[in-house]
């Protein structure tokens, strides 16, 4: 019995390790956008609506502009939700989830493999962005905690150990 448990733990450790070895290259996830199209201070800004803290960046663009996969990965979610509206989640390298929200249209499906730069949707203002200027809400969440990011002085400090600053990844 102990041998089976050990084999399963070694396999799990191997899978997690391989996920961290895959290189994570990134591109800005809106066609034609640059770092001038988002406010870098908006990441982890508080107070921010129903979520309390803004866990990503908003990349402003013309409605209908292509939303691109920021990195290689597997689409694990592609549907409507109340806050994000039309949303897509891609599981990418290093066990990170890339969240694309407020899309006008979703152009991908669950379990589709995407490459960096593939079109996954278009910029919109769905969900809680209805009536606001069109933009892509983009956030990056780690599956495993990043304990060194804990900041007791910040709102939702415990939650910050799971989020990366997407603007820093893109510049």
C-alpha cells in the first residue's frame, strides 16, 4: 500500500515539475495594443467594485479588436459569467491560469490547444463592464501559492499569493 502511495506522489511531483519547466513567453493579448493602453497601477488596486480588489489590468481597445492568447496553453473555460461576461481561461506554462474577460465574442472552445498569438475572441464590454468603454480585463493566477508575494499591508493579502501582475509579464 505504501509503495502505491509513494509512486502516486512521485508521479504528481513529476507532473508539477514538468509544468514549471515549460517556458512562459508572453505577448500583449490585444491586437495592436501597447503598454500605453493600460494603467499599470490598476493591478491590485483597492477598493474595486464587487471583487474588492482589481486582480488584473484592463487593456482598452476598440470594440471588436482581436483578443490573442498571451501564451501557449489549453483552454479550460469559455463561456459567460456575471462579472466577467464572455470569458476565457487558458491553463498555460508554470501552472498559471490566464483570464480574459468582457469579450464581445468568444472564438475558441474548451480543451482547444492555443498558441501564443492565436485569436480567442474580441474586445467588448460584457458582464459588469456593460456601459463602460470596451476593454479586455486580463489577469494571471497561479495554481500554486507564491508565498513571497504576501503583503500584509495590501487588501486581500492572502489572495495576492495566487496572482501575478500581468502588466509586468507583458513589458
